[in-house]
C-alpha cells in the first residue's frame, strides 16, 4: 500500500498513523486506495469514523504531488469534492489544510521544489471577491455543492477551469441519491463529462451516432462515500452513470454501539405538557453535565432554537453564549462557522441543531448525541449518532428521547435495525422533468445543441437512462414556450428552439439569471 504513495505523502502517512491502534490503514482505505490509484470508479461504504473520505483523498493528493514535483500543475481544477451540506464542505476544507501544509513542509525539508497544491471552497457563502480570485489563483482541489457545480458549468470563464478535472468525490452520496438534488447532480456530472472529453460536435456538425462508451476522450474518476446506503449496486450505478463500470467497496461492519431509548417521564400517555417539558429539560441537563460535549438533534430549526433557549432560561448558571450554541441552515455564515469551529475545538458544552450537522463532520470531542423524538429513518439515526465517537476505537453513544408514544414504537424498531446494520432502501427518482428543464436552460447558455446530442447526454445519467425522445421534447417545447396558450398566460420562453434544424439555443434577456437563481 505505501508503495502507491508519493515519497512525501508516504512519509507523512507513517508519521501520522504509524502508532494508530487500528493499524496503518482501515479496511476502507486498504480496498479503496488501490482502486483509485488504478483509475477506477468506486463507491466506498464504511461506518462513520472509518476513514472513507481520507481513503478517497489520499491517492488523489499523492498523484497531485507527483504532478507538482514535475511542475505540471496548471491554473485549473483537478479534483472536485461535492458535498450535500455547506458545513461539510467547510469541514473538509479545514481537514485538508493541515495535511497539505505538513506535506509541503516535508518536501521543503527534503529539498524538493514542489508547486503549491491549492484548495478552496465554492458555494453560496463565498463572496464575489473570493470567487473572482479563483479565476487568477485557481484551486487544484475545489470543495463545492451540487447547485454551485451546476452554476460553474455555465459560467463563461470558470467552466474552462473544469476541463482538467480528473477526480470527482461525492460525499454522503445516500443523501443526494434519494432526492432531486441527486438527479440534478447526475446531469451536472454528465455535462462535466461532455465538457472534459469534448464530446460535443463542432459548429455546424451533428453528433456522431456511435455509443458514448466508444467515444474517444479522457473521462474522470468518480468516487462516492457513505456510511448508510442501500442498495449498494444501484447507488454505485447512480454514481457512475448508466454504462460505466464501478467497483463497490463494502466495508460495512458493526462498531461499538451504546444506543438507548429513554423517556423524560414514567408515563408518556398520561403526563401533562408541563410534566413532560420539566422532565425533558431535567433529563437533557443531566446528560449534558455528565459528558464533555453533547450534540442535540431536533427535527426542525425552530425546535433546535427552542431547546437552546429553554436550557439557558431554566439553567442560567450552566448554559450561556460561551458554552452553548445553535446551528442550522437559516443562520448566517459567520454564526454557523463559529459554532462549527468551537465545537471541533471542544469549547462548547452543548449544541442544538436540526439536520445541518448530521453528515460527515468530524467532531472529536462529542461524547453523547441526543435525538429529540423519532429521527424518522434508520439512516438518519446512524448518521446523527455517528457524530459521537467519531473514530473506529470509540463507542458510538446515542439516546433517542421519546416525547410521544409513537416515538417509543418507532424508536424501538429503529434502534434494533440500527444495531443489526439494516438501513432503508434508497429510491432514486427517474426521469424528473423539472431537473431536466433546469439543465436544458443551463446547456443553452453554453452553446447551440441538436436535440439528438442532448438526448444522448441526458441518457448517460442513471436517472434518465430510460428517457424517451417524446419526454425530452415536451420539456423543450415547454421551455421554448412553443404552445400558444403559454404566451396567452404570460409564460415566456427561456430557451430558443428551431423545429426545422431541431436545435436548442440561448435567448437573450435574463436567461442566465433565471438559471443561476433556480439552480
């Protein structure tokens, strides 16, 4: 395994993990690293804290070091890391900072002249100034979200920076595959493939009728990561597309679990609301005080804020702005990032959240995770409880706090299934016309397209492999406002379509702004 790494990366790995109790490599790393080195698509499924993300990144970083040593790194993107959450993208960015700095220092000590390997974040929290800076000092590793990637693909200047992409990592892929966000991402990846391999026809030419797998051009490697995904093969096919081969790294195993179902009162059915509320906050206070740091999940943003407010009001001597905080997607960028930073440093006794801290974020000081009410799925339960004991040799400690009798039933079943490692099946949406319409608008901003080439591109996505020409044309005619009744109702065209040549093209006006605000 170590022989697969660049000498600097190998030295850093030995210094960082040479004394680790679980050995130099976790099971996920032993299987995934060689596959990525060989240039094969891979879906990595392994429990939280088992090194999935590092197994995806380390081989990529090693190969980037080889390019940097030869002075071959250009001002463009080589690796895309796609996260479903801004907070997860921010966390990965921070986690990359130290290894890259330490590796650069090792290279300097060895007298190696190596180019700087840059990494940055690109999502809705990033300022216009920072985005403009990326055009001049382009990151080699770009952390982004599905929506930001779709915008970048239609960005006149930045899309050229994506032609060098060699690796795409989709983290927490289960949370994307089951929703329209995943459908949207699958089309973005196919558009990236089109951009990178230059499959599109030259001006005035029509696409070749040869199947896509026979088309010349260098593809990029797709890597998916998840701790809770089922069925594995279908999600792997979603990652790779309809016809590309993909390897499944199945390292699912049971970690040490300490999961329980608790009630704040002896009798949930007959207890009054006041008794239930008093019992809940007394229970929360006892658990928080018996652990260094506690993470509390509510099922809504309002619920998370209410929990924190009541804890501070009922126990003013224990909780204040210095040792407690809230975190959810409606908060401002600075507030969220400050909470994430303090939580990672172990400076917060308790954090109340909704779903924004559910996925992947490394929080080493969390000793206990509390779930208020039913999490509604085993996958969500395992992801949330997985924020505690975030390493292989630690015990995952979590409690479901039942507030209604239904929570008792659901919680008992979910805990049993969680201990058996059984998660719900992911249902991947198929032929979603709304997501297709978004991308048709985005594609029209790039260049003119023939309907046949659009259909070929879209069908490469696993989510649209069975799309018919009629379904595509329905979307095209809608977007081009081809029906007279649409104009009468002031539904105006977003793209142009010429029936004679069957070509789709860009309209002027606010088409680009419509695409940017709807992606």
